[in-house]
C-alpha cells in the first residue's frame, strides 16, 4: 500500500484565552503545513499493529498507545462493521514534543490511509470528528491545509490566501511538555483575546505576510522559553540572522521557524545554522504549498 504524508504543522500565530471551567483553553491560530514531515504506510496483518522507525523513532520508544493506534481504534469503532486487521508503519522524521503537531498529523495520515485502504464508508465530517476527538490539532492536521482554527482547535475556517512561504525550522533538541507550558501560562494569567484578527483576503508577498504576523503573537512562546531555555537561544539566533523576516516559536515549542523572502535566503540561512549548531535539527522547507508525493 502507498505511504501517506503527515506534514509538520506550523502555528504562524497562536492566541490563547483563559481556561474554561472544563480546563480547556480557547484558541485562535493560523496554521499552515510544511513539505517536511512523517510518513504512515500500511499492510495486511493478523492483528492491529504499529511499527515505528525513522530518525526520531527512539524518542517514541516505550510510549505505548500513541496517537496513531488511538486513531486506528477510533476509526474502526466509527466504521461500525468488522474491519480487516491492519499493520501500520510510522516513519518518524519529525522531532517529538516539538510543537509541530507530529502526533496529530501522524494520526490524521493514519485515518486517511485506513479509510481508503479498507474502503470504509466514513464521511469527511465523521472522519474530522474522529480526528478532533484525538486532540486540539487533530481536525486541522487531518487535512494538512492552511486554516484558521478556533474554539479548542476544532472550528476551522479558510486561511487568507498566501504565497508559498520559504522557511527554516529549527529545533535545539529540547523536548517541551505542553502540559508544563500551559501550567506556566495559567500561572502568569496573561490571557489574550481569541477573536480572529483583521486580515486581508490575500497576501501578495512573504514580506507582507511577515509584517502582518509581526502584529500577532504566540501566547505560549514565553512559557515555552521558560520551560526550555535552549529554545530561547535558538529563537534569538534566528532573529539575529539577516535572512529572517520573522521568527517565532511554533505551538507550545520547542521548534522555532523563520520566514524568509525566498528559497535562496532560506537555503543560505539553513546552511549557516547547520554549520553554527550541528547538534540542532535544522530543516529548510516551504509552508503552504502542495504536499510532496507519497512514496
């Protein structure tokens, strides 16, 4: 069976409100997706199974019931009929606990793959509900298309039209616990508005996107830097480089992104950072373009 691409998610901005009585925080976030990510494939099996390999597989060792298996079980339940057992394989190319929505994107890829491979009669709306039940990024990461996410992340609306953005992703290798970040965020009590900010219907250039994003924020950035100072060092480095139009933490950390004017600038920045900090995970990518062909 073919592999399905699970793209990295990048929060271009992330506004987070005060927690509701349930404990959940309402958000407003402009999410886009990169042409780098994980891959999920499947084959026939005697029982539902998951094998994880790839550069970051070891970081998932001992995790047990991860989101891919939870997604598979949830879809089997949603199918409401006997489903042949399937063995899933996850090629883990993205750092774990990195603010790139890797687990949610992997789960979304598994849902799409299983629906097609097993010819399940599950509508897009039902599939999206299953994805949303798995976490705040689930619905957006199911489709991997730019979107404005609201509520707990499950209310999606189209993003403004944007050019494909050349970018560099940097992770210094410090996993960041989302729970720890939210604890610090709640303790600070600096809750922002989660109303969608005014935006043009379309942006004409990367420079225009970066200038508008500079007026937005990631409300989890400060607590993420407090939890993992190494992420702060990476962010400061990015912001000091001449090719960077805008640098910000994605999600709850620990990956930072830098937007660049074009592919030459992104390539130059990535090469210099790789030489400067060989222990960092540094990847040049494009945000918002078509996903690469599954292979």
